[in-house]
């Protein structure tokens, strides 16, 4: 049986004992309608976990809906939260999301989570366990294990979920899918994705030195489940993305946007192998000066996906740090190969399809085919309201009655698939001082075989330490 909301008397004391004669109906309180349901006469009360940076822009997007109240804000850095606190002045403000959820649990219906990758999973799960709908920024989690767990949590707690890869609600991926399903590409056997990221420092030494923690920042809360390290301004407020302890590098930042057409359109689920190459980030590669705490400045990742229909495999390659796949011959020399942020190329037995970042602007190659070919008519429903309001509307409708483009049932396996690439990168960077001989020490430079069911690399056990990290005392992730 679904648990009932505990309804705040100060906010929702609207049970009517008499009928509304003119309308001929009773106004029904939400707790009668069930957990996760927002009565049509009510509004969706959202709390923001992460109120600065991307969190600030996310909250602004939600607030465009007349059905939304931003009722609580949480951020570990008062400086980052300043603009949101000014705009949503009536919202209660907290530093610790756990305290916020405890004190506001009867006043909020949903949470927007836009923190560093390091705390996505713990904040998201805590909200779901209280029956709150969740919108979590990409990548959904920091670790593969966390992504699997949130996928299971979505089934267990029955709340409306959405990952923040906005292109997943765009027309581009839907047009691309219609082109694919019309058979214009034939059998797609290869796909490439690329990005200009990182645009923050990577491949650098671990920061050192002692610095005073700004009074506006709760450093312990900022660390969350991560290992306890000294505060350094090199991490805050943005460059945390390039450090494995907190971020997921260029792949984690952009692949949920750029690779979405690959995962959404092609008949794939989990890869069965991964290999990579990483740009040189050694002062002296013979002296083992490997900056293992920092993500690399550029990399190429190759994933092999068995097709869901059993018709062979699809090869998917990721390129970052300015590295690009070869331009297709069908693309004219002056035509753009994707856009500045990146792109995706499908290669099939009958044709090729090129996307910009976010799955935008799909076009057959050569591009003249877009006018010469008879393109399929639209068959897939468009998300005219956009990614953010789609989630709001689904929350208002209630679990199982609304629709989102990137529910965790989709976003969880997709995130796992992406983070396997980071597992390969970290294995490639690994130096094992116990082994003798230069060649033996760099065991990570090999094809890794992935057992998706058991979330395990089967041919290089040392890589499995990156599937699930150790949490700091006081933090846990339990369904």
C-alpha cells in the first residue's frame, strides 16, 4: 500500500465539508489521492538541492510554470546561493540537504538536485525515500553502482524522475529516430560522439598548500561522501569537474547530452567491452609522475554494444579534449562537422546521419539528401513544453500518469553505459608499484570485458575498484 503524505496544516488545510454547488464536485486533499499525487487545485512545491550555478538556472526554468512554488533552497556555499535566495526570498534556506528534507518533508513535493557529481546519488535517494519526485542533473551519478541503485530506487519508491539531459526532450532525437526507423540508414554498425570539453583544467598535479576555508562555505558538507581532503580553491566553485573525487571529467559532463541519440535511437543497452587511449599527462613517463587524481586532458573510448535484437554489434567511439573522428567523405569541406560543443555521427549500411550537440539538427549525408529524399512524417510525440516543464507536468499528474523523456529507468542504464568509459580511463591511468617492469605496471591499457549483470570487469580485477567507491563515515547509500 502506498504511504500517505503527511500534510502540513499551515499549507494544505483545505478539506471542504460542503460541496461546491456551482461546480458540483468536492475539492479533494492530496493525501486522499495518494502518495506522489498533486491535486489539480494545488501547486508543485519544489526544493532546490544546489541553488547556485546550474542549480540556479534549473530553478529558474521550473519557476516558469505557474504551477510551481520554490519553497526551499539548499547549498553548502552561501555565495553560490545568493542569487537564488534573492529571487526566491520566501524559500527557507539550508546548507545540509538532510536537515532540509527532515524539516521540510511535509511542505515539499519534489526536489531538483544540481550539486557536484559526487553528491548526486545520496541527495537523490534521500529525496526519493521520502516520496519526493526528483529531477537530477547529469550525469545521474558519480559511480556505476550508484546509477544501478537509483534505477532500482525509481521502481521501488514510485516517484516521477528525470535526468537533466535537456536534449532528450528535443525534436532532434525524435526526427533522427524517425529517419532511423524509416530504414534510410540501413543497419547502423558504427557511431562516433565527440566534444570540445574539458574547458577546465585536467591532467594536472593534485593541488597542494593550506588555505583558509571561506566562512560562506561548509567544506565538510561540500565533500559529502568523498574522501576527506583539505580545502583548496582549485576545486571550488567549478573546476571540481576535472578531479575524480568529485567529478567525472569531460565524459561525465557532456556524454549524457551528446550520446543521447545513440542510446535513445539504437537497439543497445549495455556494452560488453571497453577500451581507451588517453593523452600524455606525465612529466616523465619513465618516472611514474602520473596525475591519477586528475581526469586526463583528452581521451578516446571505444565501446562494443551487442544489439538487443541479436543482430550483431554496434561499435561506439567517444572523443574528447578536441579530438575528432575522421570527417565523412559525404560532408563538404566547408560544412560544419557537428557544432562547437560536439556532435554525433551514425554510420549505416545505406547512409549516414549527423547530429549537433544535444541531438540537434539531424541531417543525412550528403546534406543535399535532406531535400532530395522523402523524409518520414512525424510519428513520435514532440515535447513542446520542454524538458523541465515536462517533469513538472508529470509530477502534477502523479506517478504512472505523466511521462518524462529521461526517467531513471532510462537514465540509469544510460549513465552506467557512459561511466564504463571512465572506468576504462582510470584503469588506463593506473600504475601498480607492486609489479615489476614498465610494461607490467600499466596493466590498465587493455580491452576490458564487462559483465553488466554483475557490474564487474572479468579480465582485470583491479579495475573493479572504480565501480563503487568507498564512502566517508557518516554517509551511506542504502535502498
